[in-house]
């Protein structure tokens, strides 16, 4: 599959999951829904790998990678993000989580020596400004009290945890671990970790059999988890976390378009300007050439943090 197809698939699916998640809220605790989502996704992925005859047995060193991937990208990231939305709106969460593109740029530089061009930096800046413009109406209604600041801090922390998960995936792919099997084990460990946290928090493992909950759970499991993460992490291994991470800036635009079509959101000047900035930033990021001295020239061994990560994840 081409990079453009993988990128478009990631953005379209994750942009639509915002709408699907609305049907998950209410009867079942959010963390428990995450357990169901990634537990089911891991079972389906294990089954798919087994049917394809793909190797599922790996040495313990690789399972350390899978555990790190699961905890960071399929576990704690979601636990913290859901906690953030107790204190702030989904709009503020989207803005805070869009900082992932900058975190990926910084972490990829520190850990892998990845250099970025001015086009990537300018595109990331345009995208960040565009996201803020998109959600300006919601921001104007928010009072900056202690709870809002705490919620925003949690949302940024969630993005940071996800960014570290991106780095683990990129390091694993450089070690030639396959994406699908890595995701199967990672989602299994993520579901297991989240289940442990939910149990310790005293949350009930009940279930909602309504069509809305079941249908959204199936969509989030198959498309939001298996397909989207498979596409995104494959793309991350091909073009780097700095450019792949821009998907996190673009998919709120898809969510807003869906809201216009399905929920009657009014089209405003801010919506048009914000979308234009985000799309323009996306064009700059995806068309930017890899900077000289990027990962092909200056790999992990060129930087102290990169050397440590490479040693820690070496099979």
C-alpha cells in the first residue's frame, strides 16, 4: 500500500472515531470500554496472524517491547486521556493532543537523530494554529480555573505518553519486528494493563447491549484499532514519527466535517480558516523532503539517548 493511502486511511478512520466514542459513554466505565476494545482487537489480530501462518512466538526481549508498546500506546495513553475529559471538553483535549506532532519531532530528534526540514516545522506550526482556530468558540466558553488547567495538563501528558509509544514502535520496526504481530501483543498487554487499573479502581466490568454501544465497539475495535493503528504504525516506520504524527492534527478536521453532516454543526468563518490552515500544514509536512543527516545518515547511535534506547530494545 502507498504512503498516501495509509495516511488517508488513518486520518479518515481516526477522525470518525470521535463520533463513535460518543456511543461508548454512559453505562460502561471508559476504562472498561477500552479493555473490551483492545482485548477484542488483540484476539482478532491473533486469529488473523494464525490464519496467515505468521509467527507469534517471540523471545522475552521482544515481549518487553510489546509490553512497552501496549502500556504506552494502548493503555495508559487512553486512561489519562479519559481522565482529562472529566475536567475539560473534548475540544480542549483535541488541542492538547495535537501537541503530539511536536513531541514526535522532539523525541525523534533526541532518540533517533532525525532532523526535520523547515517545511515540516512550518507545516506543524500551521496545523497547531489551525486546530486552535477550529476550537476557538469552545475555548472562549472556558474559565481557566484549577480543574481546567489540571485537565489540560493530563491531556498533554496523554499526548506525551502516546509519543513515547510512537518511539517504541519506530524502534521495534527498525529492529525488524513485524507491525501486525507487534500490535497483537501490544493490544493484549494494553488491555491487560488497563483491566488491572480498572479493577484496582473498583470499576464494574458490566456491558451495554444497546445497538449504539455494540455497533460503536465493533467499529472502534476493527477499524479504529486494528486497521487504523496498523496503517499508522506502518506509515510511522516508513516516513518517520515527525511526519506521520501530523495525522493527529488533521483528524480533528474530519471529526468536524462529520459533525457538520450528522450533527448539524454550523459552518463558520473560523471553521473554514482553521481547516484551511490544517490542510495547508498537511501539504507542507507531506511534501517536505527528508533533511540531510536524517535517520538514514544519523541513526540512534549518533545520540546518547538513541544509544540507550537501542541497547534497551536490542534483541
